[in-house]
């Protein structure tokens, strides 16, 4: 009887807590700050520039963005060209261009960046659609267009704003109500985080056009997002691995950062109680050779992750950037300026003294959940250190391989036990292979990189691992 009472009280608490949280959000969303309101509000440019000028590292990143913006001035606008079933490459490049050009205009005031950003915005807004059949394409395009619309709102001509608003509404937000496309609302994987963030940015950018409709889009995202955030429980390990952590988590924190700033309160804890722990997982996933523990469909060569700067700032934990600081040097300029989220490093990391970081204290990190992992090293400072990382889990997880029990090992500056990582999706899809089914007889497991024969794990009787295992 006592057990039933405790369970009932727990559900009552969760119901009241959720209802209370959403009532605060609804109340605070009656009036939003004026444009620009997303990520960096009006007048914050001066304070950011002061932080940039105090650090040689931040100055170099800032100048890299401005230089990339300068380069974009001579580029032709993007065209609607799909690769296979995806428009994703165009959406991502559009986001990069609009973000860099908008940043360059706001930080320098030079009209040439404003005019080029407007040209890019109008070009993509005149596409026939943003490819809703692969909704990640819509989400990334909507986020980029929304940032440009919001950041340049006061300078854009009214005719251009009308075109951009209509595109955000008709090519971004409206397709998210079509049940053929909006399955992301009920899934736990990275699609949930990316698509909900894109739709939230669209709703925030055009909020005044239809307050109730846009408010419902935002609240819909806040009801859906906890499904994805539950994947980080109980310790922060992420089932989809290194690369998809960077993808999904970046969009997750974009949504949180935008809403926290607009609402004037931190809603992170109301959506997940353990989300902040995941930054340590990501940091430990890179070995002393500079290669990641690239299980699942992941890359082995890490790059800059702006999301880590949000975690470091919010958690007052600068040592989370011990690995990240290696990607900030001038030698990585080309990689950094290819990163569509590079301005976020300054927005979220500007308060951190990046030149005086200390290494993490722990040499080991272990996490449970859907895909348990453990990473161990002998040192954070020696490139000769020994590093071993091992995983459990199931081939049934999103983007998983038949790699249960697999491990990687670094020692003496060499990766001795490695993982082949992902294979380009289009190389398989173009041959009509059905690689997105995780059933035991799926064609996915005919791909050598995906099955257990290519991984550092046991193969018994020359058979495939059990998907249900």
C-alpha cells in the first residue's frame, strides 16, 4: 500500500512540476524582447568585442569569421541541389553563410555584409521547398534563416522581411504539422533535438506574426525534447556516439540557450536533471592521439564543438575545454571556418580565460544507459599516454554497429586498436541498399564496417551479433 502511495505521489509531483514549468513559460512568452532576440540581443555586441580584445585566441577566431564573411561576398548564392534524398549540404552551408555574414555585420557595422546576407536569405527563401521529406534539411535551413531574419531585422527592407517570414512559415514551420514529416516529435534520437530546435527558432523569430500558433510550436518542442534528453541518462553517455552527440547536442543547447535568454530563467533542469553531465562524456571520448572513440556512425577525427563552450560556461567548468582548446589555433582556421556554428564559440566562451586552462582531474569516465561506455587514460598532458575505451550496448540503437564489446587503444602516440567508423551514406543509398533497418536480416549488416567482423570484439561461430542482444 505504501509503495502505491509513493508511486502516486511521484506521478502527481511530475504532473504538477511539468504544468508549473509550462505555465511560467506561457506567462513569460506573452511579450518577447524586440529583435534581435536570438542568442545575442541588441547592444550586446560591445561587451562581446571587449571580451574578444582581451584574448589573442578569441581575437583570432573573431577575425577568422570576418575573413570568411569577406570571402562570401564574391560567392554566387546557393541553389537548390539535392544529393540523393538530401538537401542537407545546402541547408548547412546556408546556415553557415547567413550566420557568418550576420555576425560580421553586427560586429563591424559594414553594409556589405548586410547586403550579402540579404541576398543569401532571399535566394534560399525562393526555393520551391526546403525538402520536408528529409526534415533535418528543413530544420537546419529554418534555423539559419531565422537567425538572419532576427539579427538583421531592423536593417532589412520590409519587402525582404515579408518574403523571409513567409518562407519560415510555409517552408519551415507548416510542414512540421504534417504527420508524414513530424515523426521526430516522438523519437529519442538526434532528429528530435535538431528538428525541435529549428522549429523553435522559426517560431521565436516570427513570434509576433501569430503569437498563439508560435507559442504552441515552442511548447510542443518542450514536450517532445525530454524524450531525446532521456537518452543521456543516467550519467551522460550518448548512445549514438561521438559525432551524433556533437550534432544533436549542439541543437539541444541552441534551443536551451535561446529560450533561457529570452525567458530570463533557466529551463534546463525542468527538461532533464542529468543533461549537464554529458559534457564530461564527450571530453573523455577523445584519446591522446587526437582521435575519437568513433563507435557507431562516427568520424575518428574530432573537430571544434561549440556546444562544449556552453557547458563550460554554464557549469563554470573551464577544464571541459581542455581538448577543445587544441582546435582553436590558427593552423585549424580552415576547419573552423567550415564549422557553421563557429560564432557560438565566442558567444558562449568569451568569458572563459582560454589561455589558462587546467586539465581535468579524472583519468577515467564510465557511464551506463542504453550504450554503456568506459574510457581510461594515464595522462591528459602526455601525447604518449595510454588510453583504452570500451563499449557495450545493442546493435538495435540508432546508428549502431554490431560492435558490442568493441574497444580502441592509444599508446605512445599511436592508435593500436582502431574502429573503421562510418561509411558515407550516399555511397550505399545510391546502390539501393536499405541500411536504415536494424532487423537481424537487414542489408545494413552486409556492410563490412557495420557488422562485427570489422570490430575489436568476439565473433562466435562466424555469426553476426544478435540485434536483440
